[in-house]
């Protein structure tokens, strides 16, 4: 399995959009270094892209340094240029659009058996159901009871505005919605 090195330059930091998974500094750097890749998304948990040449969707864990830089970037702090290495942990087939005999366009995905390949001590899942997208503390609450328990542990801060309110509802798609200023 390949490792992809990406250098985030000052130009990407200035061009990047805060609280936007598809246009942040890391996504912009990946677009520059790999112009053929599509649907590039960066959040606190994962970095994802589609390579139309291989017809695969690649999912990597966000490196720690990049995660820290994303939080600072979304809070408006100045960031120095940095480099990261991305190693896919899951590769899934891309859904393709197929025209049926009656003229309708439907999405079709090949659902082969998932296999796990071990490269240099790191397991990579090839195929199968895509990983869920990242969240901040607690993640998605499956029941009301779990949500109430989380609320008791983490009571809301009185009179403090969070980044979502400060940005008129804009937030990073996968993770910084709950981040407080």
C-alpha cells in the first residue's frame, strides 16, 4: 500500500476556507499535488478522496499534527506550513451511474467481499462498507438516554457563544460543529 506525502504551503493556508471539509488547507494541498483526485474531504478523523483512474475511494486517518493544525486553523490562529503522510486504511469501490433500459440513471456499486491486506504491519480493509465519518467527543447518540447522560457530563457553558453561532451556521462538516470559542 502506498503512502502519499502532502506538503501544505502558505498559499493553501491563505486560500483555505475555515470550517469547510472540502476546501480547507489540507484538501487544497491534496488537490494541488494530485489534480486527478475528486471529492477530497478532510476532517478531524479522516482524509478521503476518490481516484477516478482506479475507480476507488481511499480513506486515511488524519495524522495528529494535521488534526491539531485543523483545530487551530478553524479557530483563526496563524498556521505555519507543514507536511503530512497519508496511508489508506480502507479502499472501497466507487459507485458508478448506469442507465437502465427504461432510461433511468441508477447508482451501482460492486459489493465484493471485503478483504484485509497487511502491509508493513498496518492492516488495510479493501472493499466492504465505508467507515463512518468522524465526530468530536461522544459522536452520534443512538438513544435519548445516552444523550441525556452526555448532557449531564458536559453541561452547556452559560452565555458563551460557540463557533457555529459566530460563523452564522457554517462549520466544518465532520467534527468542529461542537467546538466552542
